[in-house]
C-alpha cells in the first residue's frame, strides 16, 4: 500500500488521522509506504499509526511542501507487519531521498522503498535525476536476488519521460487504475498540472516475469472520512505474490 497523507493540511487533520488509521486497518496491508507524513519534535505520525495498528515503523525527512507551522516537518515513512531488519535514508538528489526498509522473507530479503519526487511542473530534470538515483539503488539491491518494491508519490503521469524511464526497468502494478490525484477529491486545488492523473505508484523488481502479472491493484481512501477522502491523494493497494 502507498499513500500520500497530506501532512497536517486541511481544516481538521486530527479527524483525517483517525480516518487514515481506519482505512489502513480495513485494508490490512503487510507493508505501507507513506509520504507527507508529519513529525513534531520526537512525535511522529508513523509511530502513532504503527502503535495503533500493531505495525513496525520507520521515518525519514525528505523534501516536501512546507507546513504553515514551522514546528511541523514532513517526510517519508514505512509501516510493516514484519520486523524491520534494516532501515536506510538514501539520497536521490539535494533534499529528496528514498527510505529503504529491509524485511527478511524466507531465504531472501525484501527491500521496500518509498519516495516522493519533486512536484513542480518545471522540475522534470530534477525528477529525471531522482529517477536515475532510484534505479541505481534498485539495481544494487537486486543484484543478489533480493526482491525490491518501490512505492510512492512520483508526481508525474505514466507518459512523462521520468516515469517511462522507471517503467523500462520496473513493473507497474497499478497501470489499469484511474487517477490518484482526482478533481473528484474536494481537497484538490483546481487547475493543478497533475489534476486527474495517476501519480502514485507501486512498482516491482521481482525474480521471475510471472510474478508481476499476478498483481491485483485497487484504490482506497476514497470516502472513509464521513463521506470525504482522508487525504488529497487516494491510496494505492496492490496484492503482489512474493516468492520466498
């Protein structure tokens, strides 16, 4: 599962937080990638969600939109139903990073990566640089036969050069899904360049070509907050068979 949680934006982030937790609980994912997840001092949204849902958690600061409250910092997080064997903050460019969580499954490791690429329309060159860094990381992690899943808000539609470069190497589990940043979402600012596009992805680099073909994906986070979505992004959930 991957979900951009929209930090503490909106008129009632505490209510949205309760709906976010309820949505994740209903979906019962084994691994969750979070973007725009908040931290205030030593208090982290990911840790609160992990404690409530019985999941391990990890957090890393990364480049995100600024919260009006200077005490609130935004970043990336991973939640896991399994213990985290290792956690690493991997620079992609400047302040943009990927968060890597390693989980041991059978005889191999799964490297679950999340990131949030630059969101500005004129930052295509920066996103291409970040994609190159991400692919270099995936290549390094895959060389020993380990499994790699990349899940996150990539801030570009699938037909853009930066995403095409990624999809030349990784399998897109949600290619049949509709927009994840939708004008049907009341929190979306109108006229944004990413409006009505799918910009949230779950991508796999697995051992055999048969595994990705069996992926099944769907959207969540549509109306769980009293008929409203809990975030300005919809969540993507994929059922991926992982051979151990």
